[in-house]
């Protein structure tokens, strides 16, 4: 195991040292890891997609990070490597994804709808509506703790945005943290009201 | 009666009623839609409109231009209505008719007719036929459908190249419906690419007028032609209702909503019927219909986003960045065009909504409710009738136009003819003083030099022709006493010599709009009047040919 991890780490550091590009370092080491650890090509495709989304977001919101060269190049390298692995190994991507297909479609649909609603209603409302759609599509995430988790994520985002001098995004992030806390509190209230009215509890109080 | 025949009859009658006022002799001049008696010129092979313009040129051999224009207007309403009625997945006739009516008669179509974007509307009316071919693709073993679809899409692009951006994404999404028939999709996309190589090559080698024009567009264009908000209901509701066209702010034509005060209610009813159609689709259990409904929801939202564009405060920066990163989007500098996709959604899903009501009601209640619903498109946009509310009527070109054209055609020399007044859009008296694009180059030929200035608040011009800049400079010196560098000029310019320097032998003064401001032409002794009547004055420049060029 160590003999496999070591070259991956070395490659990561080498790329980071030579190119000062964390994105390329992640891409390179992930490709090597997928070869050494026999990961499915799906992971490379997924990472390529995430890098591409990051690239689009950085272009749209005009965000620049130190130690990130060009997310589109990393995305392209990952995608091409994924294709190569896929054909060399003769992987059945459809089989790998079969059990996740429904969830991926629903999640993708929700993300797409949120992105499309965003220009019409603004970021805050779009995210709240998107979250609403998400908990309708995935009832297992209906618990109030997920709202609190999202709120905490936005809260964590505030200092990060402040450090990267994205003040507007920091304010937005703080607002969203507050809104998701409220949503969580409302969910707690709704749950407690629902529990009080539960006939089961009324019939069997003792 | 056969169902298809019945629909054919209904939409033929509807289209005839709409165009009936125009069947007399004369030309329809409506802002950008202009026809002239001269035969259509054969297009360049490298032009995006090569196929369509060639088709019109062939038609023009057999039919006069004014008839082609009227046929085009008829085709827009007929094809839109009939095509949508055939496409919508419902059984009852009222639901089919409703879908066709909503697609053919709405504020979007009305506005576009009056600003003369008839090519855009013809493409819009052909969309249901293209979608029908895609829907049938997954079960089609024949490749004929793919070939027809590719030819149809190429024709639509040729009619108006904006459809690459408007329908392209829709067709990419629709390809998902036919994903199992890779052969069909391969033939469609491959053939489409092949048939459009003529103009794609010219873009790739950097010799495309289209690419040049798009590259000239800037943020100012986006601001000038951005979608407009309703004063009371805002931008999004205005777009949802089929309004928001930039020209609405210029008061060029009567808006249907100025006549129908309760128009927001009708928009809400249309949205409600669309939602009912979605409910019906998802209850039906038909997977293909569900996917289609999902695609329509996505494309409608996308259309709304794009139509809002830079006018959406929350996304203005994002759209500017998009236009900056992907210059091809600048081609959609006037984004309200994509609202047609939204009406496709209203018609398709709304037809399902009417079917839903039809299935759940019976007897007289059903007749009354569905009958009332069928009236909605007519109440929503009554202005498409009575010759577009009296705003469009055939006119004949004055005889003097033909006389002057004869004079100019007799002179075979190498010269330019300057057309004044110096405006791109003018109000001609013979066209009942309605604004229309400058007729001079179309009527009098390519030697005419006329203004291509937008003269809007934010955007004056993209014109880079040296002769046109020269004329603009002379006019500025004449009217403001300063040259293009901002230096004061005294005395005023000598027009005959100035025009001769730009190889202008004739000056054509249309007695329309602000023509009286051009009295300075009479003060120049070397500009000799050789024709003068109520409509036109033609000057010959005696200084032409005397100056070394």
C-alpha cells in the first residue's frame, strides 16, 4: 500500500513544485492513483466534471485562487485520461452507474433547475428554492439537521471568501447561513407540532 | 371529417382571416420587412442565408415580390398553428386547436410581425415540424426522417441564423429522446454540419461578414436591445406574457396589452393551463411524454433566462461575463427572440392542460369551459386582426420612384448615389408615415449610399464604410459647425466638392421625415436638380469627375 501511495504523493508534490498548480497536481496524482489502485474511470470523469463546473463558476463570478493554474486544463486532462482508462480496461460505465442512475438524474435536475432559476430570482432565493426541491426529491434528507449542516457550510464559507477578498460572496454566504438556520428551526418546530398531533402519542400516553 | 383535414381547414381559415386585409395590390412595409418590385438578387454562396434567399429568388421568377411577402405572412400563421396542432400529444380537437392558436396568435408573434422579423417567425413556425421528426426518431428505422430534419433545420438556419443559438440547444436536448437511434442522430447532425459548411468555412477562415458583425457588437448593443420590463409587473412577468421587445419602448406600434387591460390574468391562465398539462403528463405514465415535458420546462426556463439577459439585475454581471467569454452569444444581442421557445412550451403543455379539463368535464359545462378557453388567444392578442389593428396595409411605391430609378439605371458609370435624409429608419409619407428601414438601397440598387446609423440613446452606429463616415462628417460640419475631430469649422462645407471626393454623382432626397433640414443642398450651385416631384428630388453633382480621386 505504502509503495503505491508514495509515488502518488511524490507526483503531487512534483507537479505543485514545478507548475505551482494545485489543480494540475490533484489531476495528475488522481490519474496515477486510478492506475495504481485500479479506480473506476467514473471517478476521473466525475472529477473532470467537478473541475469544469469550478472553471465555469470561476469565470462567471470572476474568482481567482492562488496555486490554481487553469481548471479547464485539469478537467480536460482528467477527461481524456478517463476515456483512455475506460477503453483500455473495457469498463462498463453504465453498470457502475446503474444503481446511482436515478439519484444522479434527480440531483442533476435539481442543480440544473437551481442554476436556471438563479438569474430570475437571485442567488439567495434560487439556493433556497433549490434546497426545497432537493428535500422533496430526496426525502431521506428531509431531517432538520441537514439544514443546519448547510448553514454551517455557508458559515465556514464566510471567512474563506473574506480571505480571498470576495466580500460580496462573504455577505451572501452569511445571509444564506442565517436563512438555512431559520429553515432548520422551522423544520424543528414543524416536527414538534407534528409529533404533538400524532394520534399514536395521544392514544398511548402511558 | 378527417381530424387532420379539419385542423388544416381551421388554420387555413385563421391565416386567411389574418392576411385578408392584405390581399389587394401593394407591398407591406413593416420596419425591417421590406419588399421592392425589383427581383431578389442571387445570394453569395458563403452567406448564411444562401438556401433561403436562393429559394426566394427562384420563387421571384414566377411570382411578384409583394405576393411572396403575403404568402410568407400566410405561411407564418398557418404553419405555426397547424404544425403545433399536429404535434401536441392530445386526442380531442379543442385541445389541438388551442395549442395551435396559442402558438400562432400571441403577443410575441404580433410584435415580431410589426417590427418586420418575418424570417424569425417563419423559422418559429417550422419548429413544431422539426420537433415532430425528433420525437418519432427513436422508433424510426428509415433515415429519410433524419435527412428531412437536417434539411429543415438547415433551411431554418438559412432563414435566420439566430436559430443556431435559439433552436440549437433545444435540438441537443431533444437528441436525448432519440439517443437509442444513434444512426438517425448521426445522420441528422452530420448532414446538418455538411449542409452548413458553406458559411461555417467562411467563419473558420475569418472571412465571414457574420463573424465580423458579431465581433462589432459590444456591451452597448446589449444595453440598447435589452428586453424591457413592464412598468407595473416587471421584467420576468412581461417576458412570460410574450412582451419585452426593445421596440415596445419606442412606441412604434400599439401593444395588445394597452387594449386588453386584464392581460396579466390571461398570462396566469396560460401558465395554469401549462401546469395542468404537466400534471396530466406526469399522471399519464408515458415515459417519453414525461421526458418531453421535463425538457420543455428546462428549455422554457433557459429561454426566460436568456431573454432576460443583461436586463436581469441579479444576473447582469454573469451575462456580461458570458457574452465576453463566449462571443458567439453576442449574436443574441436582442435576446427577447428566444421567448418563442416559451410559447412553444405554453402551446404544447397548455394543449395538454385543455385536454385534462376536457377529460374531466362533460355536457354543457365542458362546452362552455373549453369554448371560453379557446377564445383566450383571440382575447389576449386581438391586435393581429383587422390588418394588425390598422397598422399594416399594402402600399404602392410612387411612380416617381420608378422614374428616378430609370434615370439612374441609364447611367452605367462607376459612381455612388447618396440617399438623404441620413437615417437608417424613416417615416415615408406613401407608407402612411409608419417607420420602415431605409428603402433606397433596396429599391434603387447597390450603388446607393444610405445611412446605417441606429441613432439610439446608447448606440449611434456600427457603420465603418469610409464614404458613410465622410457623409456623417460633412453633416456634422453643416449642422453643428464642427468636424469629426471636434474642431470648429468655418465656413460650412462645400457639398458638391465634398461629395465628389467620395465618388458621389447623384443625391437622392426623399421628401419624407426631416427632409426640409436638407435645404443646404439647394444652396450649392453645382448640385443641379434633374428630377423633382412630391416624393423625390434628384440632384446631379456637377463637381463629380472634375476632382482628381
